[in-house]
């Protein structure tokens, strides 16, 4: 049996993003269990339906092709103003349009994120869950991934630190089992 292909979408454009660092650490935890590909959203233009079907829509067409090639999607996102970052919402909108041609439908997903604050990214994650219901993405409910960013969460080599390693390894195992159970056929 071939390995699952998992797309990783980081909801930040910043290369220094703590969520990008978390995503890279999560991939290291499970790299022997699945093939991971980071799906870049930083280059996507602002979605405008006037450009559907024109050459201007090519970045979204290419992005949608990458989404469709995945067995599952891991969203690792910050929270901006108690909601989903604009760059991530734009990617989701562009990946779901034009109507009837959504790349998201039926692809199992999980959401996790980190921030220095206690609630981590809980509001953004809840908003994503609402969006994913409409997008028809079976989304893992438990365990939830509200990770507070602290010194030692990621070590100097980019690995998950010892205080969070057990929880996050279980999170990734449950996510991969979720994808296996719910993948499109």
C-alpha cells in the first residue's frame, strides 16, 4: 500500500511564522508514515470571480490541482483579529470557485495552530470548522490542536520539544488514521 499524500497549508505568508515552524515539526514527527507537501498560498492573487476561466485564474487552477492530488489536508494557522487570516480565507475561497468546481469537497482535514496566548488559535479554528462544513471537508474533531507557543515547543533543529512531543505525535497519528478512514475513493 502506498503512503498517504498529505497537503500542509500554513495560514501565514511569513517564512518565520511560528505556525510554519509548528507545521515543519509536525511533518518531522510523521514523515515516515506519510508523504507531506507544503501547499504555498502566498503567491495566490486576491480571488475575483470576474477572472474565473481566464488566464488570470491560473494560480488558483494550479493550486486546486495540488489540492485534488492529496489524500488529506493539514491546516496549521495563526489567528488574526480572532478569525482566519485573510491569506488563508482567500486560498479557501479561490479553491472553492467557481461554484460547482470546489477542490475541497470530500478531502479529510485537520486544523491545528499556535500562538503565545492561552487560547492559542481557538477562534480561527472554529471559524475554519464552519467554513469546512460548507466546503464538504470531513474535519477531525478530536483531539483539538490549540497549542500555546512557549520556549522549547520547537528545538534548535526544528523538532517538537519533549514537553509536547507525545501529544503532538498522537495528534498526527489520529489525523493520519482520520484521513485513511475518510479519504475520497
